[in-house]
C-alpha cells in the first residue's frame, strides 16, 4: 500500500510539473508581438486589414487570460492546437511522426543499456585487463563525441561505402516495421547506434565504477568465502546492488536522450517528432514547438515515474519510505 | 606587516638544518599532474588549440584566405564541389561555397573555446553560489533550490534551447545564456552536498561563535575546501559546453552563418558526403580532439588532486593506471560530460522531477 501511495504522490507531482511547463510554454506565445506572427502569415504585401483578419482568426486579439483558459481547456482534452500555416492539428502532425521517434527511442535505449551495462560489468570484473583498457579509451572517445558527429561519421564510413558497393540493406530515412522487419532494422540500425553511443559510454563508466565499489565490499568477500560460484557472487550479490544507482540515473538521462533524439532524427532524416520541431523553428511555427515541449515534459515525467517504480522494486528500502 | 611579509622574513632566517619546504595543495597537485603524461599531452593540445584560435588572423595573412570569402574559381571544382586538401593553397581543402576550410576551422575554434570557457565560468560561479546557499541555509531555501537543481538536470536542454531560439532569435549571447543555464546545476549539486557535511564541522562553529556572518563562513571558511572538486567539474564541463554549442549550431539554432562554427560547418558538410570527405573529417577531428583533450585533462586533475592517489598506491609508475579505478571518488562519482551523478537518497526523500 505504501507503494501505491508513493505512486499516487508521484503522479500528482508529475501533473503539476507538466502544467508548469505548459504554462511556461504558453507564455512563449507572448514573448513577441503578435502582429509579427500575423505579418509572416499574411505575406509581405499584406494590408493592415488582412493582418487584423489573421489575428482575429487565430484568436490572438483576445485577452491573455481568455487565451490561457482556451489553451488549458484544449490541453486537458488532449488538443495541442493547430499549425499556424497549414491549420493542421498539431496532434495529427505529432501522431504521424510518432512511429520513427518511437522506433528510435525503443531500439536506442535497448542498445544503450545492453552495451553500457555489458561492457561496464565485464570491465569491472576484469579490471585492468586489455578489454578494460580498450573500453576505457572507447568510453572517453564516446563521451567526447557529439551525437551528430557520430551520425555523420557513420554515414561517411558505413552507409556510403556499403551502398557504393551494391549493399543496400543499410539505408537512411524511415521505413516502418509494417513494410518489412528487415528493412525497418536496416533503416534504424545506424540511428540506434548513434543514439546509443554517447549514453552507452556514460553507463559503461557508471556501472563499472559502481560495480568495482560494490565488489570491494565485505559482504562480497563473505559470499566468496562461503563458496558461492563467481557468477553468482557477481550477478546476485554484486550487480544487483551496483545497479540501483545506475537505474536512478536513468531518470536524469531521459532528458538528455530527447536531445539526442532531435539530433539523430535530423542527421538521418527520419522525419520524427524531433525533426519536425526543428523544421518548425525555421518557419517560426510556435504551436508545433510548444506541442513538442509539452510532449517532451510529459515524457520525462512519465519516464521518471517508471524509473522510480523500478527503483522501488530493486531496492526494498525505498518502499518503506 | 602583512602575512606574506611575515612568511618572507621567516624564509630569510638562516638555518643550519635544511628546512622542510611547505607545499600547498596546488603545488602538490601540479607536481603530480606534471608526471601524468596523458594529462600533460592533453594540456599541450589545448594550449595549441588556444594559440591556433588566437593567431587565426596570422594564418589568414599567410594563406590570403579570409574566413568568409568564397573563391568560386580556385576553391570549387567545375561541378561546384569543394576542392580536396592541398589544392590551390587550400591546406585542408574548401567548403561547400569555396571558402578555405582550414581558416574556417580556426575561426570555429575561437567560437567553441570562447563559448566553452565563458559558459563554464558563469555556470561555475552560479553553481557554487546556489550550492553554498542551499547547503548552508538548509530548510525551505534548500528545498526550493535543490528541487530547482534537479529540474534543471532532468530538463531536456535541447528542447528548451529550441523554444528559446524561436522566441529570442539565435545569437551568441542567447547561446551563452542557454548553455550557462544548464551548466550550474551539476556543480550546485556537488557543492551543496559537500557544504552540508562541512558546515557541521567544529571550525565552522568556532567561526560562528567568533561572530562571523553566514556569507563570510560560506565564502571564506567553506568555499576553499570545495575548490578542488569544483575545478575538476569545471574542467570537465568545458567539453560538454563545446559539444552543446556545436550541437545548437548544427541544428541551426546557434552561431549564424557566415560566422564560422564547427557545428555549422558540419551541418553544411552533410550536403557533400559523397564528394568531400575532408569537409566532414577535419572539423569533426578538430571538435573531437578538443573535447577529448579537456576530458583527459579533467580526469588527470581529478587523479592529481585526490590525496589518496599517492597514499594508497605509493610509487608514481602505476599511479595513473590505478588511479583510474577510483576515478570519480573525489567528486562523488560524477560522470561528465552528462549529468552529475550523486546517489540520491531515496530512502529519505523520493525524488521529484
């Protein structure tokens, strides 16, 4: 029951955070004079009458409080507003872009965790081995590399040579899993690696350090002394204790992940939510950007709640609190 | 007589026995750091980068290729593509509009290093102030500031940068503002944690009973103890800030053309993947070498400042290698560049976003 109360508190807190972010995002609308937006929409040769018409149509002439109420009302009903230019619903736009973004996040996170934890655990158990030295260097390079540079280099040294030699499995752009699983993986494999690389480096370092600390504890020596197999000592006693801080770090890193998603989508032309938002910036399409900010905030909040839940499952002490 | 004067006089006193020379923590750190070949190489690379950036105009004078001038006749092939390195006096080739790539990388280094140092300085000052205040005063002040710190650490910074870039329009001050805004939180968290433990020490109580005010205690009595971890964190934040700036510029939200910036060069280079490898490889290498050098130097300083490094493993030969094992010990396991990691105490207080 304590866990249930904990979850309810966390969800309520999360709703408050999303509301705060949404309000801040709403205020962005008014950081600039509305007639500039209207002017851009109406075109260069627009008369003042036309501009006023545009302002009226967008509801920009109403008092801020009224507009804020409309905005919140729409938000509660799951309506993020409409594109300034096409009049298309932001919901529809973001929904269309969801499959590439979802594919990217899903595969990227799986790859990132598997690679980071595996390498970290092997490095810690074989500290100072050749593998450990090699992975330490790789981690440093990974930490120093911007996401977009990894993506560009992958295109330059993997995608281009392969395609020039008639090997067309690896592609840029996006192709959904419904069009063939192999083609989907072929389109997504480089973006997955790109998204996972930097984070994997961080998690390798983190899990290696945590596990090394844990393996130095007295109870590990006790476990060995009572004759447990090394595998059991490392996985049942070492990794489980070492992983809890790694899991709680996940919540912090979800925000970083979103940044990586925006960049990766742009590099590979995946046409996901992130890329659409970047495009929206070039065209000053504020409703789309605000929609993205709110979605991103909701995603971060949700991910943190999930992380807390996992944390509570891993660490019994949290449940009591 | 000033304190320095006293020391001066004291050193002048002739003595028959060889005096044991006192060494400050910084002298010790520097001595250890000097023996660290990797860190010294990194320092040299950084120095070279800074010199290249400062003396970029000298290279313009040598090559006669100003950074923003295009050379359509010599700097582009007949098809309008960049020319390869070494062609017509272009040491590293040209970019997509026939400008000298080498010169533009040098000018990009100016932006990157400037943004890296300035934002780190701002973020460090702000982070130290927030951390000290939150840790020292505690209570409601701490609650608000610590929550704010957590929020800044968890917020998707690229998303906020996107929003701000739209509202304010991309420019150098906006970029510096955005990057600084995200740089203080990690330092604040570490400083707060350290302050919480230091403020309970007896000498702080002694200072208070002598009538020292809170700000004197914070900045004169507590802060000097925190300089070591703060310096390490700051060194390790510089590459993060450089990557941040490059990413913003890559997305078109940072430095605006025609001003050269590594991120912007790499964004343009995407149009020439198949015809001009140098257009991607050289700026990417400049970026990677710079950030790698700062990361290696930061790690080296961390090892050098950790007093246990020498006490636990006597003998300098294996010091660095072994020091790596406990990397992060000093700063509570902080892993830059990314977010600071200090194990949150979930048992006492479930984390909010």
